[in-house]
């Protein structure tokens, strides 16, 4: 067992039990060391700033996403209404695209690389935004980046400097073990089996947790309890999901329906990944995350042709995606880190490679960015005919992380109208 002393805790403090390693969130007890680091390396260097990049690959119906009015005094359209609690912490973009990124669905490979012409023969991608950031700040955390995908089809949002795709983790259970289960092979096997049977990691860390609590202030104890509650809730959701996956399905003689039935499942799994992403951020296990949300299962209804009944069905699926995104933003906003929240320090990019999946258009992309230390609460409306370069946002994001870069992909400047808070 690791002994927790009453001296200031390291920013890299962990709890350890048989087969379990659990990183701690930022606590006031870490502040003396955190403050000393700030004085020796500059005020901003001690502030952990983070980047999350999310793409949903089948488009977002623009009529339910884009506000009609530019600026700050705009009415929330239906999809953004789902995020109304975070209005002051997000900026909505319209009239943006990535120059030369064409090819309909082919563009999904380039959402955060900005590499043009993915539909041409001999195409080779370039480095993705998340990996560019990870090269600069990835050494500060256990995991330089997390590359995730809501798919089993080998798709990814992340590419190396040589343009090679980085395999994404799509299993919440495997990601959970990667983040929190560590030890000798026999310990790991026993721990994983115990977790599968419904035991909590807190059972393995009881003595360590009690010792740590005795050395903490009431505020830190409350913050730690909130964090442990999040871990338990996620464990329960994952255990429930796995239990249903293992149960045999009922046998019926009726023919399968033609309508889509997988929407609930991919949204729920996306929610599981969001839950793990929040814990990875809260423990400072990583500061860079990408998530590819593959909604190919609803591809056929994205070609709705304006038919009201199909538009209504698609809208239901897309609204649920914004509901789980709202849950993620709420979880970040509800977790304190020093004198700020995780959302204050985590920039969350959310968007799609197609302005209209119905027509395979790659212009006028629906995109928003939340949190991360920008002056938000606005709709930046650029020219719908002559789109603004979305990659300028990526330069702004890199600079907000403290990375000195004036260019990324085709952009040579930051995004106009998006200022640092």
C-alpha cells in the first residue's frame, strides 16, 4: 500500500490497491506544490488546460442547429436548446468549412487535420489537431492522448505527423481497465473479474481512502466524495450494460422490422465514453482526447429528401446526441479544480464533416466550441457563400493551450471574433 502523508500531496498522487491504480482529482491539499510550480515556471504553466475534439460523422441537420441571428442576442434553435445551461460557455459557428476538404463522407478523415482532397487517389493525411497538441503537452500526463471511437469499424479522428491513422479504443470496458486497473497479471485478472461481478474499485481502496480522508480538509473530502461517486455511477452503468449484453435475447417468430433500432444503443455507448472522458480529465490522466462518433447506423435516414416523417425520425436521434453532449458538459462544469471548473479549463470542440448529409455537402459545417477559457456566449456567423477557414479555430485552440503556433493545416491566423477570457 502507498502511505498517504499529511504533507502537501503531489499533483500526481494516486490511490493503489490490489490491481487498481486510481489517480486523484485536483485537491486543495495539492495547492502548495501546484503554487510553487507556478512561481518557478510562470503563472499559466501550472494551470492544466485541455482539449477534447469530437466529430459525429453523418452530419447534423443545419435547420435545427444554426441560430438565425448572429452575435450574442440570438434565440436557441432546437438542438442548442439541449445545451441551454451552457449558453454562456459556448460559441456557435456558421459559415465555416475546411478549404479543399471535399468528397462527402470521405471528409470524415479530415475534420481535425484539414488536409484537402481526401477523395483523390493517392491521398495521404496529415497530423490531426489532437496529436499536434499531444506532441507539445502529452509528456505532462500518464497518457499523452486518448483516441476513442464510437464504432467497431476501425475509424478514427486522429492521425500521426506522417498521416497514419491511430487506432481508436471503442470499448468502454477496455478503456476503464486501461485508465484504472493496473498490477501483476494475476491481480489484474482477479480485479477485472470482481468488477465484472459488480464490486466497486472503492472496495479495493478502502484502507487507502480512509487514510487519505483523515489528512484532508472538509472541502477536499467533499470533492473526493463527489469524484468517487462519479466512479461508482460509471461502474454501475457499465456493469448493467455488460449484464444485458451477456443475457440471451428472446426468440420470436415475427419478421424483423425495417425501421432503424440501433439509435438508442450508439447514443448510450457514447454516453459511457463521455463518462470515462470526464474521469480521465478530472484525474489529469490525459489532457488531449479525440472521439469519433460513428452514426453510420442511421445513414439511410440522413438522406431524408425533406420527407417530414424521416426528418422527424432523424431529428430524434440527433437530439439525443446533444442530450448526452449536454450531460458531458454538465459533468465538466460540476467538477471543481482549484478556483475553476473542468469546463473552464477544457475546450470541447463538437462538429461534423458535412454541412448537409442529405446532399453530401462539405461546406457550412455545424460546429461549436465550449469551455476552455474563451469569451463565449455568441454565434460567430461567417459568410455562407464564401466560408471562413475552420482551421483558424484550431490555431486559436492550440494557442489557448499555451502552444506557440501561428499556423495549422491551411490556417495562418487565429479565428476572428473568438478571444481569450
